[in-house]
């Protein structure tokens, strides 16, 4: 087992300690063990564990409880371990997404025994893989009381800017049917790929909606992300599917998103196409009008922006807990071979969080 975490070191050094413990999705146990061990050594916290998710909380009877959450797992290692420092940058797998955020959480847990709000710290597994394995989702289903709170901060990399809520996502498969024939006698067949033309035309003509919610601008997007069709170089195809991803603003429900897609592709359906929803996850409203959210934005500073992606804040929203994304690191560097985080940004995130929790 790796050496115990030394939380007396600064947040950047704690980040390096976390990065140097490999924790690719599905293999977080060693890191979860280390995190659990250090948290159980803090007498002001109550610690629980479910699988490779570790939850610690203060119980001071404060009027408000906030939840700080971060995932322990990373994408597969790409010859980018162990961590290394080059000037102002810390390189390594997971530096930005999101062990820097987890390091800030751990530092707060260790050095803030009497915050102005009760705090629940959540460290969870399997965020970087399919939703069915997500550790936060597992807790939401089996231990929702562990995630109870008045406000939540998911410490994903945001470049140190508050990103409110998140967009929803839906994937559909629009399929056309035809009749196979030899391509030399194409008139005997019915080309299913040609029938996909109305689907592609609808996508080309589509103008995404821009939604303003709590003063934040959410830009929707509707795009083909794949196409499947064809049998052989001498066969008229009898089936073709266009795979489509809809990123929708959080003021739409999943049901409304599906209804919208069926409206957009109604002409194709009238010509015989079928629509199948293959994946869906709701968005999350930013809730910046809540007093707790407003206090957080005021404490950390900067101009909030919309999260134009899906994140686990949606799971908190489903539990009735307004949530935002905020953390050190550049999201554009996530999952890259050259992933890094600015050392100064980690310390700045810790200072801003500390100011909010002690003001």
C-alpha cells in the first residue's frame, strides 16, 4: 500500500501524491483505501464507505450543509505517470481531471475542523466510464442520505470559474429500411442509405436554441456523431442508421428533449424511418438564485458561466440539491497525454474555498 497522504503539504504537493497513485476507472481501491485512512484519522469527521466511494462529514449542527464532491478515477494512463513538475506546471494523468480538485477537498477536510457550514466530502469511483458504474450514481440510489445538503460543488476542472448546472444529453438512432439487391441491378432494390438524406438535411438545416437561465447562456447542439450502413461493395443496402447526439439546455426535461427530436425528424419518420433513444441523462438547473449559490459565487469571484456539457451535478439536481461546477484545472486538458494543472491555480482554488467556508 502507498504511504499515507501527507495533508500538511500544500495542495499542489497533495495533488502530486494523489496522481502518483494510479486509479484508472475500476481500479480505484488503493487510492480509496489511502483516502479513507487519512480521513479516519481526522477526529472532527464521520467517515463512511461504499465500495470505492468514501464519504466524510462534519456534524456541527450548522444551519446549512454543503457537499463537496470529486471523483477518484482517471482515464487510462498514457505514459504520463509518475507526476512531474516543470516550472509552474504539474504534469501527470489526472492532474486536471480531477485530482487537483480532490486535493483541495482533502486539504479543507484536514484543516477546517469548524467551518461556517457543515460539510460533506464525497470521493467517488467510476466517473470516467458508463453511467451504470458511476459511484455517485450508486450512492444516489442506495445511500441518498449521504448526499443530502442545501448546496453542492462538484470540483471538476473549470479554470477557476463557477460553471452553473449542466446540459442534458440524449442519443438517438434514426434508422431507414430498404431492400437488398445486386448493385448491377439496383432498380430491383431500395437503397436505405439514400433514404437517410432527409435525416441529414434536417441536421444541416437545424438552428440550435440558445437558452438564458439565471443569466447564464446555454447553447444547445444537435449533431450526427456516426452513421452505419452498407453490406458490400456490390450490394444495395437494406438498412442505414444515423447516430445523433442532442445536448439540451437544463430547462428541458428528457421527455421534452425526446419530443423535440421526434418533431425535428418527423419528415423522415413519415417516409418510413424509425427513432430509438439509446442513451439519455437529464441536465441540471444552475440554481444561482439560491442564497447558498449566490454566497458561493460572491466568495470565489469571477463571472459565472454555463456548463455546456453533462456532469454529475445532474445527480445532485435529481436529489433536489442545487449544484455548480468549480475547480482548478483546464477542462480542455482533461484526458490528454500532456495533461497538466497550473500549480498556482490549485492554491488559488483552495484559498477561495477556504474564504467561503470561513467567512
